[in-house]
């Protein structure tokens, strides 16, 4: 008994070649478009907070805008009618955001550090009572940036073709002997 090989007809060969070509083009397009992601990210602060990062896999785009959004708490600065300033006793929610444009190198990699950002309260400002000011005759004038406790950072990169990458960080606060704070933020492992 002889076993013969059945060869596909011309239409089957053309269909197989078309599928192979389409899959190849899809792979090439994906390689050109890149798969941008944060390779690493971290944050730190003394007085102002910064976000440092490395982005890889950008493909053929030239740059990305990186926006880092910090969330945390800080005491309010309270001021009386005589101009005296004192910290409030209650931590109030604060936020800050910084954004900058960073170029990619020829390997589709970008790294950088955002400019320093400082905490701000959402509008409207907290009341003297909410902030824990000495009494209702005091006014809240802003957050105490030297005593901020950042809790998290969410950073988003958007490249020239609107591809995005994001990273989430959790922050740890340390307090100096004079009561001022500093800290660092590290990536949340998935």
C-alpha cells in the first residue's frame, strides 16, 4: 500500500500565504507602534515632591508627556487677624500634579524626573474648624508643605500617538526631629 501526499490546491495555498503575510504585517506594525511601559518609577520629597521614571518600548514615537499625580495629607497653615501663623491640628487631604514632555532615544527609551510639585488643597479651602485651627477667628491660608505626608502617586505617560502607560506608587513618610517630613514612593508590585 502506498500513501500519497495530497497537495493543497492553488486557492488553499494563496489563502495560507495571505494569512501568513497578514500575521507578519500585524507583528511588524506592533513592533513599530511599540508597547510602551514604565520599566521603573519612584518618587521622593523633602519640601517638593518629584517623580523619577524609565519608560521603554516606545517604538517609533519621538516623545511622551509624563504626568505624576500625588495624593496625601498635610496640616493646614492657620493665620489670625494679627498675622500670626500656626499649624492646624487636623490632617487635610492634599494633592499635587506635575507634567513634562520627555524625548525617547533611538532605542525607544526615555527617562527623567518631573519638576518639584507642592501640595495644594482642593477648592474651597477647608474651614478653620476642619483644619483644627485654634478657633474660628483664624483663617486657613494653605497647606504646610514642610509637613506633608504623601500616600500615593499615579503616573501616566502619553506618547505622540496617544498610546499610554501608567504606574502606581505607594509612599512612606519619615519625620525629622524638627517635625518636617521627607519620604519616598515605590512601585506597587502586581
